[in-house]
C-alpha cells in the first residue's frame, strides 16, 4: 500500500488575509513539500497541470525535476497531464528526462482534465475532446513501447520511423490513466492494461467506486493482463491535524471558498458547511481529521474498493504553508505506518 500527496499548486486569495501568493513563491513551497514528503517516508508526490491564474504549475515535469535533484526515493508523477491538448512526444520526452534526473522515479498520469483553458491556448477545438484524447494516447503508448515510432493521425503530423529521445531509465516508463468515475474510462483503461487512478472528489460516496474497480479488473482480465501487476490509486481532498476539531476548522475556509468559486463557474449550487461536514463523515469523500481518523478511512477504502495507492490532495485552495507541512509530517509519520501495518495484516489473513 503506497501513500502520497497530490497538489494543483493553487494560488488563490488567502481567506484570512485576502493576499494572493505569487506563482514563484508557491512553486518553491511545493518543492519544499516534496522534499519533506520523502523525509517522512511517503511513497509518491503528484503535481497537476493547469493553465489559469489561480494555479502555478503549467509544467509539472519542471516542478518535479526541481524536486528530483533534492530527493532520492520518492516517486514523482503528474496528477494529471492534460494529454488532449499536449504533444505526446513532448510529454514523453519531458518525463523521460525527469526519469533520468531522478534515476527511475518518474511516472506519467494522464487524463482529459476537468478544465478546458488549455484547448484554445494550444489551438485545439473542444468538439474534438474525445477524439484528441484517444488519438494522443495511442501515440504516447507507441512511444512508450518503442524507441523508433511510425504513426499517423488526424490532429498531429505523422511520424515515420523517427527516434524519440531521451529514453527513460524505467522500461517501460509508467503511464497511469486518471478518471473522475466514468465506467467507460474504467473499461478502456483495463482493456489497455494500464494503471488506474480514481478521482474520488465532490459529493460522492467513496465505496461506490468499487464498481468501477470491478469493471476495470474485468476488462483487464478479459484482455489477458495479470491483475496482480496492475496498481489502482485514488485521489481525494483532505487534511490532517493533531485533533479532528483542529483539522476540520483549518481545512474548511479554503475548501469552502475554492469550492464555491468552481460552483459559480460551473453553475452548480453553492457549497455550505453542512455539505462539508457530511463529506468529512466516515463515509464521505473528504479525508479530514486526526491521524487515526484519516488512517481508518484509508484502510476502509483499501478493503472495500481495492486501491493499492492513496493520494491525499492538499491544500484545497490556499492554506498556510506551515499547516500543509505539518499535515505532510502527520501523514508520513502517523497515518502511513497505521495504514501499512493494518493493510499488511489484513492481506496476510486473506491469502
């Protein structure tokens, strides 16, 4: 069972002061967070791609490369790369470069993305949303499998027996597919035999995602893949503090503000404290609380959904850097040991 952090490197106004951190400062903070995550024994750190003023990481590979030179063990992944509006050749080259700098610790997590700003920015039409993703995934997987590639498609110039360099340390360089819960995505990912990441966020019940895992495993088995070699991850917002009350009160202001910004953009109902409290319950999608509470929720998810990796996504919006650093310490030193011990015991008893 692997545990780690994911972040979108947000630069939203601080709900207490009204001040907005600069992109540069937030990027430097994230590198510090990755270094600390390794120091406290976490397994993986993911950085998401966005192209808006309220996010600082338009190039996850660059951020992760900065951390790679300061770490030696933690795995480094995108979370996610918006493949539909990217060039698969460049994506592979960037992460193969990261793999070299980190000596084999890079991963690529790709997805369609819940934001659409990158499409007009890079000259793509949203009407081609699905077609772009499918075509570019085909090319990315061809590059993963072979040093020299011959490929043609509709939305990119053809490649005729050209080499793609540098080659990564890992062979193959891991490529995960992230999904917000589409059954079709689960089936497609399983049929391709790729690692799978579930974004368990919003007003959902985490255990409902068990059916997506079953669809994924069924498709993978039917395609002839060894299920024991296919990891499954989840990504959920959350926060850890010394007590449940402290965690709940610290995480609410930025979560409330950020969720309502997105609600207004999407035209969905406003987010209230009652929504937050429900999501923080044992059956809810927010992993907020003291180390014991968060560990028990992760263990429950492992036993009933079948994940093998858990990403705690934080902060949500802008939070004080010292609070985020303390939450990372608690995840690594108190939550992770509890989870690993109980999961190992449970797995041994079920062999």
